[in-house]
C-alpha cells in the first residue's frame, strides 16, 4: 500500500469561514486522494505568503490580495489555483438596533474593525462609495488585532463593529450587538479566499496540486448537499472551543448568503472586480494580469 503524501497547508487564521477546508479534512476527501494534510495556522510573525516563500508551507489558504500586494511591490508571483470563498465573510454589527439600516448611518460614527486583514476594509470602502458615503466622513479604528478589537467593542468603544464568525453569532446571542449588514451581500461575488502556491511547486508537484483540488471539489459537492447542522458537526474538531449552537448558526448564515464557492475555478470577472476594489482603495497601485496570478487549468481538470 502506497503511503499517503504528507502536505503542509497554512491558513491565515482559524475560522468557520474556511469550513470547506475542514470538510475536506474531516470528511476524508484529502485522505481519499492519498494526501495526509497538516493544517497550520499562521502566527508569531509568520504570514501565509511568507510561509510559502520561505519554505514551511507547500500550499496556503488566503486572499488574492496577498499575492497582488507582493506583485505590486515587485516581488515573486504566488499563484492561486482553487477558490474557497466567493463572498466576503464579514458582518457589520451595530451597538443599537437598526431595523431600517442605511449606509449613511455610518456618517459621523465610529466603526471598529481589525488590523489583520485589509480586504474586508477595502470592501467596506467600495460599499460606502457605492452608497454615496465618503469614507472620510466615517471614523475608523482598524489598528487593533481582532481579539483587542472585540474587547474594545464589548467594553463600549465604537458604534459599529466589523467582524466575522463565530464572533458575530456570539455577540448577537449575547444581545451585545445587532446585525446591520452582511458584507458578503453588500460586496457581491468576489474571489475572497483561495488556495495558492509557488509557480515551482505548481510545476514540479502538479499531481499533488491536482489531487488537492479534487479533494476540495469533493468537499464542495458534499457541502452543496448538506445542511448547517451536518456541516457544523463535521467540522467540530477544528472548533471545539465554540458552542455547538453558535457553530451551527455561523454555518447557517454563511450557507444562506452563498459564501462558499461551488467550483474551484477562479473566474476572470471576479478577479478584475477584486482588483478594482483594491486599486480604488489604494491598496495596490496598478492592475496585474490574471494569467500571472491565477491558474485555472488544474481546477478545470478536476471539475471535468
């Protein structure tokens, strides 16, 4: 019997947003492809892109904006080959109920966000401008790490809080916040998270990448036929610190807004939309060729 191929995958942080990865892991889709996948959460000064470029990671999960940022600064290309999330996974919470929320409600008020990920805020800028709100008229606090940002909001700072799961469900359940808007719905379809690797690994270990992508497709198909309770129970080992009902609600909210991609193929239109968001927000200075940062051949092979 052939031994499974050990594979090291880095994720930027542990989140239910990345549920397809854990469906592939605990649903044994990776194992069925002969892969022994170890998922490592980046931290202590190590980023997903840094782990790829410096060697510890063979594949990493993250935003295309990371690769665009490196390319924009003249660095090496990191190639994205399989889409995981097709929507923004964050939510705008209000300290007080706003049953008739409008984006103009943010004018003159303070939004607490977090420092680790720039894409959610870049999407926020786009949504504000789309609704006629000048971002300069909104006070933003996004210098704090997520845990500190959460603590600041809970202690009474800010009028709004932008966060993901499970914090959204926990705050709603505790009555500490009220849902103002889904950033996934407000932003629209965008290739928010995907798997990436180096051009060398993609070239030299193409069969491994193909098997990995095929496992993701298996997970995507399973999710499409499952309900929130089934998904929440399967991924529970990765989120043992989250109460089962909070975990189920988080999954249900992501399912309801069609957060998880149904195919690994990263489309050109979504890529260009993401670039528009990042250029308009000043995160990157110019557009970069789809062909330089996106590989669709592997994904197209495994979906038939």
